[in-house]
C-alpha cells in the first residue's frame, strides 16, 4: 500500500485533490482486478509509437486515451518532452491497480502534464480544462489496447469534447459581447432584488402541479387556442420573449421568466400583458425591466454568478439556478422549484419551420438567445414528425442544454406538444389537443395564483444593503490600487525583455519580481470575480498560454512570452478598470436610493 499512499498524495498535491476521493478506499480483490485491468507491454512498442507519430506530428497538446500501468505514457513523455499532455483513463479498476502496484511519481510529477482524469464522472471537468488550455488542434492518442479494441469509444469521447468545446467558445463569445451589460445588470439588480423574495422561498408551493413552459417557436401559432384552454388547468410560464405572443393573442400567463441581459428587453417587456404578469428574473436579466416593475417580482441567483455570490458573501454550496443557454432552461428550473412534477412544452421548435424561428408577434432579433453569426441554416435536426428541420449550431446548443436539464430531473415527467419542432430527448410527444383532454378534469388554476403567493412574502433576507454597499466601496478602492500595480508589472516585463538580450541573470530577477507582484495580485479573492466578468476573453487567452510560459526555461523566450501575453492581459485590466469603477459607483448610488426609500417607507407606515 506504500505505492498507493504515495501516488494518492501526489495526485492530491498536483490536482488539488479533486478526484482522489472519487476512488474507493477499499481496493477490489485480486480476482476482480485480474478480470478487469488492462495490461501493457513491457518492451518498447515500436509499431504503436509509429502510429502515434502519424497522429501527433507537430500538434502541441496530446490527449492520451488510457493510462494502463503508465508504460506507454512514460514512452510518450520521453518521445515528446516539449509537448503538453492530458490523460484520460476510462477504467477505474485498472487505474487503482496501477496506483497499488507501481511508483507513478515520474508520471504524476511530469511538469508538462496538464491534467489527469479517471472515469466518466470526470469527463466534464476534463473537457473544461482542455477547453481552457487548447490553442489549436489536439492530438488524440489511444494506448495500444484501446487502439485495437475500443477505438470507437475514444472517437465518441473526441466528439463529446468537440461539442463541449464549441459550447465553451460560444459561451465565452457571448460573455465577451455582453460583458458590460451583464456586469451592470448583476450589480444594479441586487438593490432592486432586496425588495422581493428569492425563488427558493417559493419551493414546493405548488407541489405536484402541471407547469406549461411556453417558448417562442413558430409552432406556437398552431396551438394558441389549446393553450388558452389549458391555462385554466395548469401553471403557464412564459419564457422570455414569448411574452410578446401572449400580448398579440390577448391573454396572460401566470409567470414570465427573464434571463436575457440585452437592452432589447425594454421593448419585449413594454406591453400591458408583460407589466401585469409576475416576473421571475435571473440575476443577469436586464436591469431596466426589473427597475420598472413595482411589485410581483421573484428573483433567482445563477450558479455561475460569482459576482453576486462575492458581494453578498453567499455560500457557494447553497441552492442556485443553473446557468443556461436559453431562458427555457430557466423556466423549467423555476417550474421544478415551484413543485411541478409534470412539465409540458409549447413552442419549443429549436429549429426553423416554414423559414421562421419565432412565432408571430415575437421580435427578439437583438437578444442573446440567437446570435446573428449563427443564423445561416447549416444543420439538420430530427423533428417530432419523423422528418428533419433546418437548424443552427446555436439552436443545437440550446437543445442539448434542455436535454441535460431533463436528464438531471428523472422524477419529473416531460411532455412536448410542439407541433413541428425538433425532437427533444427525454420528452414524450403528444398533441396540444390531447394534452388539453388529459388536463381538463384537473383543478381550476386561478389567474392570480402567483400574485397571491407573492403578496404573502417580504423582501429577501439574503440581501443586506449596508453590507453590499461596503463591499462595493472596497472593490472601488482595490481596483484603483490594481491599476497602479498592473502598470508597475508591465514596466518590469518591458525591462525584463530588454535585459534578456544582454544580461540574462538581471532579466531573471526582473521576471521573478514581476511574477511575485502578479501572484500577490491574482491571489486576492476579488481578482477573478471582477476580471473574469469584465475581460473574460483576455483572461481565457492568458489561461491558455500560461502552461507554456510556466514551462519555458529560455530567458529570452520566457521574457517575450510574458511581455506579449501577460502584458496584453495587464493592458486589458488597466483599460477596463475605469469603466468598472463607474459601474460599481452607480450600483452603490442605486443601493443607497433603495435603502433610503425603504427607511422613509418604514417611517411613514
């Protein structure tokens, strides 16, 4: 067990203990191990290495499928000492055996090993690590056993990763495009949210009800009359821009959800129906809509909203709504929190029908849900009728996101009534007419159902405005200091690059000072919270190149890399700070206005 203990200690130290507790403490018995482990050849495998060379060529990052006993990986490290490695072992038992039998320290301590993952449960984390560090192309290299017996599974993993990577890039591009709006929305909304309950205060208030989630797809027009009838027997939740459809057809849902942070929502939510309908808004939802509502609001915090978590001092392990590519995901989660055990989808086409993506009356051309870059119809998706619809990558990502939500809620029944839309895995399709026939005998649901519930609730105890304002003032002060510190680090990087050509030792000293200052700055709790929000792409680009910088030993190359890439990030930081401070000050002013209004209201009552 000495090998096992030592290897596990290295894993905990190197990979922050992430998956050490995923491996069972009690190893399987020898019979079970012998039956399931994958053994490698001890001798150098020339034929396999020749196949590897064809796959790797000049690619900088190598994804190794399989760990075995580490023999093939050691050969790869020796063959490609200048490359970066990511290793995935699908077989937990085989990896346990290697931990027990061998000293794996030469592999686990290899400086250019970016990440090691074991088992399917860790794939998403592995994909996130890869997406962060990938520069160009990945070389996928299977150990000989998998090359001969399981190459289809490796190809499936590669396809899953590419899908994840596309979603990752799309998400970061969206964050970059909306970075200022999201930062403003998140901070400006907090003081408004203090007046209203948080969504989990309504948890299970409508247990076992049927909820109907209405999206904006063109099939919605086919079923509008059935939807009006179903409204009397189920909770109707409009998703974002679909509220325009309700205005056009002159009837009101029980609730509307807002996730989109774009200014277009001023127009979308300007109708009488939108003003009358209770609003469930996620923390990044457009602040102008929230500010205009005077009552009947409930809010939700997103699990990826580190800004709100930080400024309110919230526990990251508390309940949050999951961030979603589409407001339909927000609506589904809202329905589940309310207690719905059956969710029915209307207008969830996720594709084009008769050349249109939106139902009549819906105009969302400037919103987040569908980017103008993705409007070309390049893909096909199976529809509920057994044929195929035209769709886009953006819509496919939404479909995948909804399907993951469905999969993670096995206790909830999901029904899709969308007449001509994409087939949604995990749902049962039925017509809107049949859906009404099955619901019409259920209890009558009053139109004021949500309003009556919200009238009984006070403002959320999560938000204490004086503490919020104190945190805003703190952030303003540290950002002023960060701007000066970033400027000083840039000067050290410039001097280091100049000295690297004439005085290498002096250059190392200058780079070391720059790294020390940078480390102090980045180790502050607020650093990632702020800069991942206001300069997300610049932060991502630096994270991608960081392993190369860390492993570079030539002072000239290292100084050039640091000057170019860390220098670019520092410039982005310095440029972003004045606007960030302006937003923080405005958030503080808004909070003071709300707090003073609360005090006056309390005195007058």
